[in-house]
């Protein structure tokens, strides 16, 4: 009886030891597509979002995250995260980004008009680092920010510029 208990204990211990000797899991975050998430809606109609951007460095990645946040509100809608955000996009027209390519290329240019429709959450520093991951050595970095997108003002601008009817 004592031999059976001893053999069972030794077998269990060896299983735990061998289970710990596996190779470490590799990071796959560089290949994962992060989507813009809803963090909440303010009383003025603006949406607080967690957006992601890729770039050569921190500044480029954060700039891209701003653009992604505005683009998702305009053309895609926000379906991830809290259900508070409006899941419908501002522009329903199919292929509107391609149809009005000249307008949106200027709108989303570095330092373009899109900057008027994003603001820092609660006036704090403009980003909160959520993820920083190099996809490949010397390649790009990924950053996440929390930002407010002024949806009502965005709708007004699109109507004034003739994009929305």
C-alpha cells in the first residue's frame, strides 16, 4: 500500500516538473488587429474611445490612433466595448471615403481638419499607453490611446461640407 502511494506521488510530481519545462509562449500581439472600443458617451454627444495606431515611432503611432478613431466614427461605427456608443457610422453612403477621396485625403492629412474633432479625455495628457509592441525588429510600434471624438461637431462639419445631406 505504501509503495502505491509513493509511486503515485512520484508520478504526480514528475508530471508537474515536465509540464513546467515547456518552451515559453511567443508574443502574437504584433499580428493581432486591435479594434476601436467604446469607453463611454458624454452628455454632449461625444464618444470616449480606446483607439489603436501603428507607426515608426511613438508620435506617428499616436497620430495614427487619432485618425483611426475619427475614421471609425465616420465610416465604420463603434461596435466593440460598452454598448453606449452609437454603433452606426456618421456616413452611411457606400464607398464614401473613395467617392470623396480628395476631401478625405486633405481631412486626414497630418495636422488636417480631423484634429478639430478629437480631444483628450478630461484634459489630461493626450494618451495613455496601453500596448507598445514591435511587430518585427526595426518595424513598427503599436500604441493605444483614450480619446474623445466630438461626434455632433463631426456631423455638422460633414453637412456643411456637402458630404452628408
